């Protein structure tokens, strides 16, 4: 039944996407705006149970229990700034978004400091609230009406509280100081994807930091995504433009003398990360080799370009790249329709193991309506990332995964409940 429903839903979404592209080409602004509003409403909605719970595949059965381990990290010592009804997570950031003139900023919205235009590299600190009753894998957000009437409430929603821009050298010096004060030091970085505002990037980064129980310095990179569904091609151009800035960002991360440098990227942000890291590998192989953990979630990258051009650049990385893919990811199917080529994070055409990559099949994981944000929305996926960061174990040694053997080598499947 679930697969039947998904087969019904998918064609509807394809028709929706094709109609959307047609409206963009004809310039019907009113229709585009109406459809864009509908898409945004759908993307906020949870995935219906009948659609996301995939039937077990007999061909991938392996020894061991099929119970999905959900590891709740101990965050009691991770963040000391505890308010009455929420925990405050303070994070560093780097952005190449444009700076909005002060007269145009909203005093009630700290993110209004930056716009969606191209700018120069800027650095600082952002504070994000996590509600005390937060559940792992939830980015608590007010619905459309409450967002208009009341806005974000820190005791109920993951909220961007404050943004303070700092001098670059001051921020990097503080990061280095914090790393030097602990043994087995680690630095976590996050790169967001398409259709993402500065505020949403900060909120997602705060939620990930909290849910992963990460206690070291955490930093997110926000590039000038337009935060509009119809601006995919503009976002794509801005991601490409941002590659040199990503290389600069990675140079700073790898010079902080951390024992571990962990980078998580999502969707279009994986293009930015992998191209920036490839440039760093050409420029300074030793610096690139200090990036100890790379996680690519739902990567919106041309599969052939990834295998033939990017992956060979990463041979010096100390650990295999972790790549999460899914056959439920309608967003990546739409990306293929726009770009003309298969995306490496879309498992609908099968999974093909690659040397130097721990390939994880996340098909069936509960996510948003489009099946694209499972990396932050699904507790089982987050638990696997937590296990990776805590134990440094390869996929073959992580309890939440089961091995699937193929003629080209193994890949792994998330154990779902």
C-alpha cells in the first residue's frame, strides 16, 4: 500500500514541477507566486505515514536485529546558557551574503542584517534557542498564521535570537583558543542548501549542533541563497560563485589545530563544499587532509561529475566520505529535470558503491513532504551521524546500518523501525 500511494503521489509532483517550469518560462508571475506559496506550505507539512514507511526489501536482509537504534545524545554539558524555557546555543558563522543598510533592517529580526545578494566574507556569532521540550529531529517552527501574528517564540520554536558580527581574526582566535583548551578537540561546520535564508541556516545549524550533542566550536557557512523556490538557477549560480569563499573558509578551519574537522553539507551546499575542498586539495593537500569527516546529505551534484572529477581529489582524506542518498527524494528528481543529469543523492536509479565513500541508503526515512531534509528531520539518521562523530567508526561498524553487498562492493542501509 505505501509503495502504491507513493507511485500515485510522485507523478502528481512531477506534473506540478513541469507546470511550474512552464509558468516560469511564460512569465506568469501571479501563477508562479500562487504555486510557490503552495509549495512552501507543503514543504512545512510532515510526510504522511503511509508514504514514508517503505516496505522491507527481502534482498537486503542481513544478520542482526532490524530495530532502529535512536541514540539520544547527552546535551546537559554541551551548552551552559540555559534559560528558564529554552537552551541557548551560541555558534560562529561565516557568510558571503550582502550587508543590508541599517535603515532597511527589521529590529525584531536579527537575520535582517544580511540580504540575499552577493557580498564579501563576514564573520561573527549567532545565538539560537532550543526549546526545553525539543525532540531530536525536529526544527520547531510556528505555522504560517502564527508566524505572521506572533512570530518565533524561543520557548516553543528553534529561534535565531541574536547576530553579532565580529572581526575575522578575533573569531578565529577564539575558536583556536577553545580548541586548545581540550583534549581530542573537534570543530563542526555546516553548509546549507538551496532555498535557504540566513535565519533558516542558523536555526538548522543550531538544531544539528544540539541534536548531535556537539560540545566543541560549531560554525555555519551561509551563502547567498535567494530563499525562493523559483530561484533554483540563481542559487546554482551563487553556489558556483561562492566556491573560492568556501576554499578560504576551509583554509581557516584546517589551520585552527583541531584534532578533528567535521563538515556536514546538504543539497546544493554539497556542490559548494566538494568543489571548495577539491580546490583546497589542489592548492594545499596537507590542509585538505586535515578535514577528517565529510558528510554529504542528499547531495545535489551531477553523479558523473562527482565520480569522475571530484572524488579523485579526495584520496588524501583520512576517512571515507559519508554520503546519504534516498529514492524518496522528489527534490533531487526535480533537480534532474532542470539540470538534465542524475544527482548523486538520488537513489531511485539504484545505488552504486564508490571507493572512498560510505554510501548510506536513507530511503524510507521520515522527512519533509519532498523527502529532502531527512538529514536533520529524522532521529535515526541523526543517530547514525552521532555514532559516526562519537566513535569515528566506518559504516561497517555502526549499529544502525546493515550491509548490502553488490558486485561493485557494499553499501549500507539505515535500519528503520
